[in-house]
């Protein structure tokens, strides 16, 4: 009985941990590329807090919870990967990205005003890639094996 509980807990914790890890990594890349290299103007600490801390943790958590609620125990394989991709694209690619785009119109931190198409398209592409990657990690034998090797 105890082993079943541990396995069930892992099944629902993994999406949260994977969502957090991928979102924080993606937001760190956005911070470095857009916030430091391409558009260095503005407060660097505010940029870091916005991207890595608030968006990375907030949206990574939301993604993980949505995957746990909507995919875990319901779908597997390619269907689960597709579902993760759709969830990521909607929550991160459209929801979060459009919110951040509107905020950037006021703060001018990440190039939303100078290059709006680049800002929006980059967010959508990153969300799609993150969704595919999270689906692969969570719902394929090879992805699950990799997560087990790194302790997730």
C-alpha cells in the first residue's frame, strides 16, 4: 500500500516539478537574451524578479497543476504530449505572453514596444517547445527514465 501511495504522489508531483524547471529555465533565457543582451535599459533586478521569479514560478506552477489535473491518469504517449503542448501554448504562449506583452508596453524592459511581433512569436514558440518537452519527459518511458535518473 505504501509503495502505491509513493508512486501516485510521484505521478502528480512530477508535472509540477517539470513545469517549474522548464518555465524557470525558459524565463532565465528570456531574461538573459531580451532583458540583458538585446534590451539592457531598465532595472536589472526588476527584470529578473519579473521573469525568473514571478513568471517562472507562477506560470511553471500553473502549467504543472493543469497537466496534473487534465492529463495525468487520463492520457498517455502521443496524446499526452499533444495535450501538454496545447496546455503550455494556451497558458504560457498566449495567456502569460499577452499579459507580459501588455506590461512591457509600460515598462519597456523586453522589447515589446520596439519589436512586438518578435516578442509575441518568441513566447509562443518557447511555449510550444516547452509543452512538447514536458509531455515527452512526463509521458514517455524514455522521458520518465531520464527524470528518475535526475531524481524527479
